[in-house]
C-alpha cells in the first residue's frame, strides 16, 4: 500500500515508535550473536570464569522477568501519562542495557542488563500495539501493526551482522545510538487521538488532523468528523465507567470479552510453543551442535535474513490475504519445517548417510523461521488488539503479555537443559505436535478481521 499525504504521518509515527522495537530485537538476539565470544577466554571480558550453558540459560531467561515488569508497570503508566510519554521513557532502560553490556565483567551484571532490556521490551510490546491501533485508519491498521515485528527482525539481523564484524563491547557502544535517534524522531509527535479525547477534545482533533495529513487550519471532513464523534462517544462511555468504579467484573466476563481472551490466549501459546521463537535465541548454539558445514554465525545470518524476508512478506499480504489466512499458512509451514528437521536428524541417528543433504537442516530451519515470521510471530498481537473490547484492551493485552513473558522465561531457562537431555530432534518433534494442535485451534476459533472496523469486529465476535 502506497504512502500518500493522508497516510504519511501514520507510517512515520509507526516507524519512529518501532525504532525501539528494532533496538529490542537487537537486545533479544544479542546473546546468540555474542555467545561464542563470551565462551572464548580470549574475547570475553568476564572475570567470573568460563561461560557455561547454565550461565547461558540464566542470561537468556533474565530477559523475561524484565518483560513481566515492563508489561505491568509501563502498561499501567501508558494509561496514566499517555502512550507517547511512556514510549519516550522506554528509551532509558534500553540505553542502560547497552551501557551495562559494554562494561559487564560478571554474570550478574549481564543478567541485570538483560532484565532492563526485557523491561523495555515489555513496554514496547504492550504499548506500541495500542498506540498504533489508536492512531491508524482501519485500512492501515494491520499493515502498520506488522511493522513492529519487521523492526524486531531487523534488529535481530543487525545485531548478528554487527556481532559477526565486531567485538560485543563495540557492538553495544554502536547500539546506544538507536534509542537516542528514536527520542529525537518521536519527541515531536502528538499522542493518539483516542487517548487525548479522554482529556482534551481540541488536542484530540489536532492529533487526528496530524495523523490523517490534514493541515491544522483546515476543518475536518465529514468522514473524520464521524471518526472523532465515535472517539468522543467511546470516551464518554469510559468516563461514565470511571465514575462507576471504573471496571466491573462483568466487563471481563461477558461473552465477547471471554471469547476474545480465550482466542488471545491461544495465539500467545501459539507464539511461544511453535518452536520458531525459542530457537532464534539459541540459533548459533543449535547450528554449532548440529555440525553445520557453515559456521554458526554464517548460518544464523542466513536464517535471520530469511526471517526478515518473511516478515516483510507479511506486511505486503496481511491486508490482501487476511489475518487468519496468514496465520494458517504460517503455522502449517512451521509444522512442515519441524517435521522435516526432526525426520532428518532421526535418520542420521539411525545410521543413514545424509552427507549429500548437509544443507537440509538450514533449509528446513529457514522454512520454520520464514513461516513463523510470515504470520504467527507477526500478526498474532495485531489480531488480539483488534478483537479485544476497547474498554479493557490495554488490560487484556497486559495480561497476555504477562503470560507471554512468563512462558518465554520458563522455556528459555529449560531449553539448554532439554537439548542436552532429549536432543534437538525430540524437541523439534514435540514442537511439531504443538503446531498441529494450534492449526486446529485457528481453523475453529480465530475470526477473520481483514478490512473490518473495530466496531464491526466486536459485533461479529
């Protein structure tokens, strides 16, 4: 979809906000890009001894407690001070994270750095989808929403390229620039019309004009007046609810809220248990253990570049093919890739000569990653934001993100131990079974939201 004068500011706002997601993606992938350097006494600055797989598990999983904190604290703060100010504050823990990485000499300092990165990620993954949903036109909502994961994948690729070229301390110093660029680009953006409508009708109108590309001195056309009126009606209802003790239990237990929460929970479980996300964290470790003919870092760069291609493809097709269609294609591709990978390694373990197919693990892994980026990892939270009733949206997304980070923390900690005890083939086969179950779930329960307004989605839920 082209970027016209009426959509330019929406795209620019989404891209500016997602500079933080880009930085978080780099933080997410830092341990994978730096693991071999941390393990080597000649390149590691750690003075606490050899960097073991147990240490790897602790440093990797430290991201998730920070994410839990970020989801709860920044999700609450976004409702109090606004989406814009909350995102500007998110730059602080990101900068501190990179400073700590550059100066860390022991495991505890690395864990604290990862906790700060997780807190920033919890903020971004909770607040940015709400920010984009509230400023975007219906026809752009999903396209702008997929920019978040595109930025995340770009961060993964960037950190692995930099990690391939430079020492991890140099990389950390370079990465400090990203949140500073974000603050410069984002500081002059208005907050979302929906948030401002709760506080100042005039400021909400200015914000709507800005994001729809209308000069501030011109009047709103009939279509935008109706949009502002819908925001006003929604806000008035929220004020009434606030005067009546804000939220009641029935807001969360009526049929539409229950169904939205159930579908959202299923999409969160799909994201964490399909296998493609956790294996991204340990990508260099997996290729090192697999004995790939390419170096672990080179293999990782190939796969992450393919992931970025998958994410970009999702931004192109999400409005044409529909959210549900992308999710179904995505989970099917992940399942096929995992079945192929597990089958290959089982044949090797039974003594079959697979030397002529040494390229196959990277190809199958690339299919997993491409498929995950094409839908499950890209579109899931877009759908959650669309189907959740606006009144409880920020709180429900906060709950889903809390569950998401709790699962991420648990899986990240046990994955190295499971890979030693079960072996990669058994783990991949287990993820393939989960993918088949999630495929059935999507076919039966997930609605198609393509081209529908938030009001229409709620009515049909």
